[in-house]
């Protein structure tokens, strides 16, 4: 549960940043559009003055329009500064959908239309391109990242527009002769268009946010796998984990465990500098890890001069014994080639492989967690690896591994039955010819 809460806090932090950016973008876009409209209207007034006065009889409407533009610009500038200064929006700001700003902006436009109608006694403003600014406000409300806002803005715009149309159509002092034949159904149709635009904007916003949430969840799941495994697993296994969902719960499963140890490492550390030792280990582990991952294995632990690898977990694999043995043989063959070519310091290894039931799952806390393999299979595999020193061999496997092989069985010989430390029964051990 704690992990989920941390994830939610992370998403809220990212959402808060996106909300702030959306608000800034929205204010900026609206300011630019309003400024553009103002310049265009000024241009039309200068060059088409006769047409203008034929419609509005006075300059009051133009004055009102510019007053609206200035009011909106001032309001958006204040909003922009506010959100720029709010570096860390709190939970209240995140939960508030922002109805008041939408109501203020819509009302400013409606008040401007009221002023123009009263000042000019002309009804034409309701059918002019200026009224289309309602749609602009609806569209830009989507940048507040809340699907309720476009719907609310659409409803507010429709209600105010239809109310203005109905009220002023019935006023004697308003001239409705231009345009002629105006019916209330036209107002209602325009209002319906505003509502439809709001619903469409809300749908697009909600759909977009759902996709963002899904993308975030997928990324979080990927980070969870990386957090648990680091670079221990190959990309194919990582993809299977991501697609399989909750596959990392604690459970019992049959796995094949491989222990690998570099012989004579302690003596080597006495003769080499730390830099040389690290370079040497990286050179060895590079091809060894690659082989293990290619065969579907996972490097669970590095042990200084060796590592523990598991085949068959976290992804179940009925062929884990074959894959583990093939990985051991390929590592041994590659090492022999490097020794022969003198590409590395002369090196010998010991590998022990055993198959059995293990308990797999996440161990640790939220701050430090690791995917772990525990059980007798791990202990026995480690004991088999140590037996290489006694038998002067480099690869040993248990009978449980041998009987699961589909090929390569002819390469192994019976090395004997051994009583391993901590194991009550004698183990049949096989070595490579």
C-alpha cells in the first residue's frame, strides 16, 4: 500500500507540473489570439469604416471590444504570473477544476456583448464573429487538464448567450431588423453548438488524460521491474514481466541454480592493483552475463569473484536445466578460448548446477528491495560448486539436473556420490568429460 501511495504522489507531482505548464500555455495562447483579433479589428475599422458604421452607428462597440480585449489580457497576465510563482501547487489547487476562472472569462465576453447591444441598440453583435470567442474559451479550457471544465464552459457560454438573445430580442429599444427574420431557434441552435463543443472538449480532455495515466502506469511498471532487477535480466524477460503483470509475488517454484567461482582470485588480488582487478572482472563477467541472459537466466547475486544465476524464475521454464547446462558449457568453452589466445590472465573457474524447489519473491523494504531465490536448491548448488576444488574439475552438476537434459548428456560422467555439508543424503554428482 505504501508503494501505491508513493506512486500516486509521484503522478500528482508530474500532474501539477503539467497543470502549471498548461495554465501558462493557455494564458499565453489566449493573450496572443486576443491581441491578434484586436489588431485585425483595428485594421478593418480603419479601412472599412463605412461598413462598420452601417452596422453599429457609433464607435462605442469598437471601444467595448477593445475594453474586453484589455480586460482579458490583464486577467490572463495575472493568471500567468500567479501560476509562474506557484512552483509547488498544493492538493487544493490540483483538486479544484478551475470553475471560477472559466466563469469570469465567459462573463467578461457576455458583459462586452451586453454593453455593445445597449450602446448601439443593435442586435447584430450576437451574430458577428466576435461571439465565436465563446468557442475559443471552450477549446482553451481543455488546457486546464480537467474534462469537467470544457463541459462547464460550454454550458456557461450557452446559457449566457441564449439568455442575452432572449432578453434583448424582446426589448423595444433594440433594433433587430438587421439581420431580418431572426428566430429564437437560431439562438438555441447556437447555444446547442456551444454545449456540443464543451462536451467534445471534455471528451477529448478525459481521453487524453486516460492515455497519459496509462502511459504513466506502464512506465511505472517498467521502472518497478528495473528497480527489482537492475540490469540482471535480458530485455526479452523484462518484456514478458511487463506484459504478465503481477508475476513477482512470493511463491514456490522449481528452478535451476548455477554458482560460478573464479579460482585463485584471492592470490590475484595480492599481485594486481584495484584498477587491474576491476578491469579483469569486467572482462570476464561481460561475456558470462551475456551467455546467462541469452539462455534465459537471471544474475541474482555477484559474489565478488563469482555470481549466482537462476534459470526458471521469475519466468517459469520447463527447459531450465538444459539452458543452465548449455550456459555453463558455453562459458567454459569461451574461457578456454580466451586462455588459449592469452586474451586474459590465465583463469580457471568452478561451476555448480542443481535443480529443485525454491521460494522466489521480493524481499526487503520499499527503500531497498530485491528479488530473491531461497531454499535448499541454492545451498546444494553452492556446495556442488565448492566440490570442484576437491575433484579438480570446473563444471559439476547434480543427478537432478542430468535427468532433465534433452541433449549433451554424453558429455557428462559419474563423478561419485558425495555427502555435502548440511545435506542429509548423499548426492550423485556428474562432471564434464
